[in-house]
């Protein structure tokens, strides 16, 4: 049987079909209907139907979503695609597709993908981290997603960040209503803000820099590679902060592997600099936790959605 994964993003819906070995049989992206729940269901159903008729075979369907279903009401919440909030997405898809459908948060799907056949394959305990527009996470134990009574396992992005700020002001407001969440410092926007506050200016269109103008937080890494002092200082602080925040997780979970995904996971120096620094905050004489980049990059979310129906024993 094939496994179909659907990644329900804010601007696109991606579908994938995997064979039993994780080989890709089908991959397709369609625009995500905006502010339209019924059309979102239609688009997912049409995508599944095209995959199954194209391959001549039925499959299981797993869906990765922003936010998560409330464990009490079953209704979606915390979705930045706000038209999903309040809807019973899983039940509606089950009815539409006529089968059991599993859904999970996109960071959980990322973690499951990397724990199943990615950079953390075979590791007993895996903490998967998304460092991008937001900061999210998921936990796999024994190859299975950890799911607790609040459906928030791994959501470290809204813990209070109590680590080094390099002299920058505290009090960064978070969309969740609190201040100085980990996400306000370690997301792409957080890194850009740090760079700006250090004095580097915006590294793309809207401010002065001494060198090129690439867009996004990755631009800070590009500038640092060219020796831009403010970018170097911002990334140095970012590595300190990531080491601090991950050390808090290590002290609680003691994962064998931490896998980084999202746009900021492409900053190569993190994989040396963060493990070199996190020991100061970990309650152990040695830290044997591995910090690795995702194997499947941007495809991990949709692959993990497919793996919500796990390998048969
Ligand atoms: Zn927050």
C-alpha cells in the first residue's frame, strides 16, 4: 500500500506518495485556497484523488497542519492559516475521503520524518526543531511521536527565553501574548531584529549594509561569511542563545539526537558552535547529544505526514 502525505501550508498544499521503503512515487504542489475552508477540503480531496488514480492504487492519508487540533474539542487552533481555526479538520477529511485520516502539527511531522528515515533514523529519542518563520518542535521516542494530554509536546518556542541577550533590550512581544518567548529571539525575524539592534541595519532592502542585499534571515549568515562585523556579532549571539535554549530541552528530555530544520538550519556554523557552547548549561559532565541538519530539508514535513501511518512491523 502507498502512503500519502499532505502538507497543508499557508500558501501551498503539497502532496507526496511514498512506497514502503520511503521512495517518492508522486509529488505535487497546488496553491492553498486563501480564507476558504470548504475549498481547502476540496483541494486536498482532489489532490488525493489525482495521486491515487495516477498510481492506480489507494493509500493511507496523513496531513501535516499548522497549529493542532484541540485535544478537548477536536477543533483546530493556533493555525496561522486562520481559516482553519475552529474547524474539525480531521473529521471533515475522514468524511470527505471515506477513510481514517491522521493529522499532526507540521513540526511533529518534520520530527517523525527525520526519526523514521532521515538524519535521526534509529535514534531512540529525537527532538526535532524548526527554526524559521516561527520556532517549533516535536519529540519522537522509539520512532513514534510523543503525544500528551495537551497536544503540545515539543513546543519549546513559547518557553520564556532566559538566556544571554548580548546587552540588547528584553521585552520582545510575541504574538502569543507573552514577551521574550524563545521564538522572539530564535526565529528568522528574531535574528533579523538582533542584527538590526546590534547596528547592522536591515540586511535586505530597507537599510544600509556594507555589502549585498539578499533577503531574509539567511542574509545575516551571508553577510557574516563576508566578514560583516554586525552580522558576525548577531550570529555569535544567536549561537549562544540557541545553545542556551537547547540546553534547557536537553536537561528535561535528554534526547540522543536534535535535528534542525527550517530556513535557519542552513547556517552551517551552528552545528559546531552550538554543541561547543551548550555544555555550560547542561547538567552533565559530558554532552553526547548529536546536533544535525535535517536530511530531507523542506520535504520533511510532507514525508512525515505520510509516515503518520508507520511502517508495518
Ligand atoms: Zn510566544
